C-alpha cells in the first residue's frame, strides 16, 4: 500500500521532469513547477527591492520601464507565435532600476527584472538596454536559473513556495536563490551560467529585441563597449564560463541574420 503511494508520487514527479520548455524546445528537468517557484521568486524580489535603493521617477528609470515593457510584449508575441502564450500566464512583470554601481542585471522567474545603474553607461542607449534586458529575460524564459540549482535545492525552494503564503523564509533559501539568479555581489559565490546557457540567452535575446523593434546589430556595439570597459574583469552576471568577448561577438554576428528573419516572421511590434 505504502509502496504504491511512493510510486504514485514518483509518477507525478515524472510529469514535471518531462515538461518541454516552449522557447528552447528542450525537455527541462524541472522538479518544481512555475506555480511552485513563482511565489518564492516574487517574495525574493520583494525582499531585494526593500533592501536596495530603487530609483523611481527619473528619465533613466522610465527608460528601464519602457524597454522592459517592449521586451515583455515581444516575449508574449513570440510565445503566441509558438502557440505557447499560456506559458506566460502567471508572469507578473516588473522592471526596476536600482542605485548600485555594479555592472549587473538579472531576471528572476516570472518576469522580475532588475537593472543596476552601473550598467547604464555601457548600455548607453535603448538598444543597448534591450540587449541586456532581452538576454536576462531569455535566461528566465528558458528556466536556466532553476536548471543550475541542484535537485535538492529545487525541492527545498518548492517547499518554500508553499510556505511563502504563511510568511516562511530563511537565510539559507535566500542565499541559494540569489546565487542561482545572479543577484549576489560576491564573485566567489556566483554560480555561473554555462556556456550553452549564455549562447542560448544571447540567441533568444536577439530575437526578442528584434521583435521589440530594436536593431540586433546594436548588440555588437554594446558588447564592444562592455569588452572595452571590463578589460579582463567581466561583470557578475556575465562572469561565467562564457566565451571570451571576441568569441561572443563573433557568435552574435552569426546569429543576427537568423534573429532578424525570425522576428520578421513573428512580426515586429514597434517600428
Ligand atoms: Zn547571461
């Protein structure tokens, strides 16, 4: 009797593990579903915003909001094109600029985006910002953060998601979360995205920025500015086992024609 129960639970687990990510077309080994993960995400995002200085009402904050809204619209259009618009139904998009001189940006599950003011001199214009935000949103859409957590960590966080309703949270969970999503400021504590994840986020990001009406060619000049300023020291989210700047730029150049062609098929929203 007990044995059957265990088998039953395991079978439910298998349903999750066979879920295909609609944007990458890959089978994700996800132990927790979005409905379990999102409450934790929204709670962690809220905590982060409380503990950091959010910039509001400035031209730069508005720019983050405007570009974010356009990337959101592009993601919705792209997933609708793929016949998967329900994938975003539980997303609660937010785009916040925080006062922090670090060169960083990230997106937590469910569309919770933060841009650090320190990256703005490098993004320089809307297309540069769209390069960064498109890339970060792509990590979220492809579930990369969850994939770099261990199964045990994911299960723990899934349980936290349920506990959030009752206000449960712990230091340990916050740490796991911040490492998985690139929030932490300590380089040593970062869990880098794999090279494959970086390339995937670059590729999807180019398509999103193109659908959103930004010229993907501008991503090249953004990365050239990034390479020039970092000179050997990559910023946190990009501090990964990622290819060198020169390789990344060459990869982007090769991906741009495909992104433009796909965006033309999906439909370019803002012209
Ligand atoms: Zn990345």
